């Protein structure tokens, strides 16, 4: 099973999950890189341009809302779009076994989709708050009751903002490589200087990859450089990057640490790759969230973009996340499993799960997972360490 760690005030305490069946087919079949970005034929996807208070939003959707199931809504990082960011992950075989039970909705930030028209000179790009405020129009347009958000980098920040402003529309969040902090004056000046001395694709690559990755993983980096340069409109990308770099601190604090602390009320899974540029930011975000409904997943093995480089590991963790929220679709994530076998529930040692369980066809399961605490341990923050 997965090796889990609980981060406590006293240190790290190892836990292991017990499983009735293997979770996934052979991990050897997992994709080990992100070379293929746009090769999938999206015959099942439908494109929409949705009017919002802050302009048109390009969205692609597969499936239709059924019963009370949430939609899976994604938001990509700077320099990417929904295809560049999520194709590898959502085309992974075991992930499709999960998503066939949910409608999937990919959102492209304004002007970032492939083939987007260039914005006119002087166009005021929406702020990060405004990008978040565009999403209720998507929810309303398709008749979603609520969503499970999956965001990367800038997209994770937008979805976190969305959940803070519209908490009743968000059932859960998977936030990868999120940085909850705005840039200080020194960082802002450094970014400005970098923009004068580096090309736009190189600036974006330094956001996506660590310096070690930029130097050592040249094939992967070159693949991204080519896609960033050729697929995304460079003028529009610069506007999005500028707005992301001017973001403010995400207004969240761990409950009980400050009066009237704001926090994300839904279950959250934070994900970061080992040695990713956003590692410090994700760790800090983890320290500011409610430990009773937050899971921290660190994917080992020098993984800058978990959704592209380790789709199998992320799929496995996402399955656990859905289980913790009470969704138990009848899936077969193992090649030898019986097709009708449902996802097994996790047995969590030393924790008492008060999750309201139901199937994907049942009523909305507001997850509320609490951890037992002792005087010595205090609150427990669940941390999954996945080494690749």
C-alpha cells in the first residue's frame, strides 16, 4: 500500500493503508514523461465560449451532469492550456476509469486556448479575483450543482479563490504546485528584470521547473518550450503571466490561529513534486489550511509537474481523495479486478473518519473528516508521501 505520513507537532509518524485489492494495474506502464501533449483525438469533447461578467471563457466539456454528482472542473497553469496541462493525466487509462462516472469540464484562462485571437493593445486582463469570479457563469451555464476542482499553479490559485468566494459551489479541491503568496517588492523587481533579459518561454519555464530540472532534464524542458512557444498566443500569455505575478496573498489562515480566520471549507488535497519550484509555497499553504480536511501529497523523484510526469501516482491519490469524500463509484482500477468491484474504503489508523458516505448516484456527501487528537500530538495533518 501507499506509505503515508502524519505530520504532527512532535514529528512524523508513519502510517500504512491496508487494501483488499491492488489499486492500479502495473506501475511499470505509467507514463514517465510529458512528450505527448496534443496527440489525443478529442472526439467526445464539446467546445463552448461562455459569457461571463469579465469576458468570454473558453471551456471544453465531456459528458453531462447526472443526478447529484459533482463535475470535475480543471484550471491550468501559466504558459499552458487545458490540453498542454491535463491531456496526459486525463488520457491515462486508470484516470479514465474514474472520470467516466463524472462530467469533466476543462477551463482555459482567457486567451490561452490553442488558436485564440490576440487581445487588442490596451486590453485589461482580468485580475486573479475576477478570473475566479468568472467560474460561477460556467457552473450556471451547464447546470452543475457543485464541482471538484483540479488546478495547477496559477489555476490552483484561481480555484482556491473561487472556493473562498463561492464555497457552496465547491465540493473538493486538488491543488497542485499552488503558491499562496503574492510577490514581494524584491521578487517583483527580479521578475521585471528577468522579463527584460529572458524570452517569455524561458520565463515561464523557470516558473514550471526548478533550475536543476532546466539543466538536467533537457528533453522534457525542450518539449514544453516548443509547445509554449507555438501553441499559446505569446501576447495573451504575457498578460496572464503579468496578472499572476501581481497577485496578492491568498487570504487563508488555519482556524484558531487568528480571529475570524478564513479557510477552505471543502476537503483539499495539496500536491507538489519533489524539488518543484512551488515546493515551499505548497508547504506553507498546507500550514495555513484546516488539518482535519487537508491532505498533503508529495510526489518524489524530481517531478516538477505531477499530472504530466506521474499520472498513475496522481490517479491513485485522486481515487483515495474521492473515497474520503464518500464517493464510491463502481470502478476497476486493477486489470485483474472484477469489473463491478467498487472502490475499497481506506482504513485510516489512528483517525476517526466521520465522512458521510454515498455512491456517485446518491445525495451530496459533504465530507467532514476529523482526526483524533491527544494532548501530546495536537491536531494531525495527513501527509501522503509517494516516492517514485
